[in-house]
């Protein structure tokens, strides 16, 4: 499955010793009392952070402030370690549930900082990683390297490398798209699935065909497919002014600047935009009904997903389902409404 190195991504130093962006994985991990990791799967190396839950999720006796994660050997290979998780979505050393958080575009694993803190305080172990194209060591150069099939395969390989068999999956934006497909293809892996912002792809596709408003909201996708180089150049011009404007006032200026800085590095934005270009290659699997307990959290002012798409989502879930609407909230829920998002996720995990 691949080698796993969880010492951290700074040559053996603790996360708190790393000097870099205040919103890179090392800085986030240091603030959370967790640690960074790298996991190699095949030729790709993924970066992320993880935090150990404190207290018991069952009775809500979480403590304030998550403690450092203790790594456990995954497969007996010298010099390789895995996250402290195994069995039915529980950590090896504490019997805690494990939540894997998957970011979308244009964000990184750092977008989950506040959610990760709340989940860890509630007794839930958290793992968040930078997806293909976002992790420097997992940035292949062709559009066909960014299909939904490969994103799902990445996550399946990663959770196997981490020693997880069943876990709670939370995805936002493209992390939500990945999550819907993962839940359809690998339902036995999941205890629950939470999609933040992202409507079920089938219902969303139906609204694009039937609703002129939803169709018009997908204008950016058509532009990316038509002129990817032009879109990239315009987003990064003037110090990334247009890219920064995407977040509105839902994300702090400091965090937005950190995103702009990272996307301004060579090939990063091109790789992220390749997700949209790959949708046109015809490799996206057809979705079957979702049989995993599913929570959908949506902001009423989301510019990507209309109310019609949001309200159709439940039609595609044949399991326990909950729809949580956050009034006056936008697409950027993990950072704009972290308390509501994390509270809904914690309740969902406790119930399942």
C-alpha cells in the first residue's frame, strides 16, 4: 500500500519547531497540539496533520485542548509508522472514533483547523490531509491524473496505510464530491459521511439541466474547461486579487493570503484546476444510492449549490439522513461557521 512516515514533515522536529506559513499543516498542528505527517502511496506522497481526541465522545466528556498524538507501528516495517487508528474506526490506544476531513477548492487541509479542534475536544481523533495536487509530493502533471476515480482511490489507499478499516468521513466542496463517490463505492468503510456544502452530484446535475440559475452558477466550471491557462493567469494577476475575492468576507484576510501565496507557487493552481478539467474526460463513475448514515450541511447563501440542489440531496440517500441549513452562510462553511459545522458533525458521530 505504500510507506508511511509520521515523524513529521520537518526532518524529525516537532510541529511547534517548524517555521513557515501560519496556516500550513505544521502551524495548524502546533496550535492544535497535534502533529504533521507524510504518507506515501505508490509514487505519491501526501501531507497532512492529525490530532488525538480527548475525553469520551459517547458521554461528551471532552477536555479543552487536544493532546499530542502517539503514533503506532502499522505493519512492522522499520522506520514506518501509522496513525493511531485501527479496527472499527477507533484509535488503537483510546477506543475513540476517527474522523477523516477532506478539503476542497481552493483550500487546503488547514481549512479544517477549527473543526478539528472541536472534534478533538469532543473525544474524536482527527486526520486531515492535502489532496492530490495540493500536496507537493502528490502533484502529477496530466489532467487525466485528477479524475474522481483517482481521488477516491487515494483516500482508500491512505486509510488502509493509516490502519483504518471503518471511520467517519467529512468532506467539503471537492472533498464532498469525493465523499459522495466514496460512500457509494465503499459503504462498508464508513460509519458516517458528512458533506459540507456539496449537494449530491446526481441531484446537482439534474438541477443544472433543469434550473437556469443553477446552470449559470456553473459558469466558472465551463470557463476552466474552455481556457484553463487564461483562468489561472487571471486568478493570479495583481497578487492574486481575483482568487482572493472568491472567499468574500467568509474567510479571514490572513488565511486568504496564505491560500493565495500557496496557489501562487509553480503548478499548484494548475493542478487544482485540473479537477474540473478531468470531469469532462468521462471517467466519473455512476453513483448508486447512498447506504451510509449521511449528514448534509448547507449554507443558504451558497453560490455554487442552489436550494433546489440541496433539497434534492436526500432523495439519493437510503439510510439515516439529516439536512442542516445554516441561514445566511456561504459556501465556505468550515471557516465561516466552524461551530455550527463541528457541532452538527459531533452530534452525528455520537448518534452513530
